[in-house]
């Protein structure tokens, strides 16, 4: 019996010893490294060149001579083809309350443009100031004299209808004349016009639309040509894209070739003297004297001025070219009577 108790006591001592040893050993603490994922933003590539009329970066220097095309803006001519790719679009009155576009293409010439419409003498003045290759279909008497005397290099549908200019079966004349990129280049060769740019405009650009804060916040504005709605243009700022969309008579302005809304970075309204000079309602515009202007960009509106600098109508601020947001710019010619206050309305 004593032997059995001895065995039990020995076993108990052994268990206590083992238990003490286990308690004495430190518990190994496992620490996992927490790796926090940090999103690294890729640096924007800085391109070596800028398009001279849009300020958009380019991998190569863009040296093509600008092409200026008179685009029909009659309600029966809408939507137009190729306007989304224009660098600048000038909108101005022809006769009555009907406006036309002068579309500038320097960065890129789209495959199809139009409908192409007739020239006026002040259209030719704009082309001359830009040293552009000018395209129109038809002309006023004064414009015909200027084009015939080669004030600017040009081709006209009156001489090249069915040769360089094509008629669309989808619309009726005079709203159905179109021209292609291929025919523009062929026309330039036919009349011996160089397509290398020889005149650099002095437009100035921001890096982007972000950070432009100086001015009056304006999210929506309208430009009224006449009392009806056919030439009432409304612009709405799309803040996440930094661009404006345009509607005329309540219809979104799109490019017929893509069926997509055009995207406008800057809208400039230049107050310019207009004078009716004949019974047909043709006008004379004073493009040399400068004057008041509004600029809308990045959801901001500012009152600025414009000047004619070496033939180019330039937005000016504090004596230097006003900076533009990179992208497409629309320049509206506003008659001094009724003037900016009457024709341009805006809301914060």
C-alpha cells in the first residue's frame, strides 16, 4: 500500500512540475505585418506641343494651315456634320436673324463637313486674318469680288459643285452641299494653295479647367439672335467634365456624323457694330475697333474686351490675351444694338 501511495505521490509531483514549466514558458505572440495599400496616381504625361487654336497637348507639332468653312445654320440644315472637330466656331448673323457658322479646322480636318453655305465679305475678313484656306458655296456681291481677286486662297461651290462639293439626297438645296477632307486637300492643290501654317495665333491657355475661380459663377446662359426660338442658343455647364453643352430652340446641338453632343470649353461673346447696307438685309461689320466682351469658361463668367490683333479677333483681359480652357471655343458676334445685356442672359 505504501508502495502504491509512493507511486501516486511521484506522479503528482511530476504533473505539478510539468504544469509549472508550461506556465513559465512565454506564449509566442504572432504579429502580422499590416501592409496598407496606397494608390499611386500616375503622373500626367506632359506633351511637348500644344495645338495653337485649342491648347490641347500633342505629341507632334501641328503645322497644317487652318481651314475655314462657312457652315449653314438654318433650321433645315441641322444637325451639321463635322462641327465637333472644329477648333473654333464663330457664330454671326448673315441676313435677318439667320446665323451662320465659320468653323476653323487646324488640329484635324473631319472626313465630312457641311452643309456648306455662301460667303459674306466679313467672313472673308475673318479668313484673311487667320490666313486660312477658305471654303464656301456661293457669295454676296462684295464677297465675290474679294474671292475673285484672291484676297484669300479659297475654293467655292459655285465653281466646283459636283466636282469638289457633293449634294446630299437627304436634304434640299441650298441646305445639302457637303465637302470631304479628301476634296479639301485636292482643292488646295488645284488652286495652288499651300497647306502649311504661316501665321501662329496668340491665344493663351490654362493647363486645365480646374482651379479657375475668378469671376461670377454661371451655370447656364442664353444668346438670343432675334425674337423667335429658331436662333436662341442655351449653354449648360457640365461641371464634372468642365465643358458646356449647347441647345438651339430646345434641341441639343450634336454632330450628325457621330450623333453625339458637342463639347465646348469656352464661349465668348464679342460686341461688334453691325449695319444693314442693302435691301436684302446684308450687313457690314466693324471688325477692327475692338470692344466689350463676355467670356464663359469653367462655370465662370467674366466681362473682358476684344481686340483685332494682326487680323485675329482676340479676347483680352488686362491688356493681354485672356486665357482659354483647352478645348473647343465658340465666338459669338453680338450687334452693339441691342448689345450684350439684351442678347446674352445668364443665371448663377
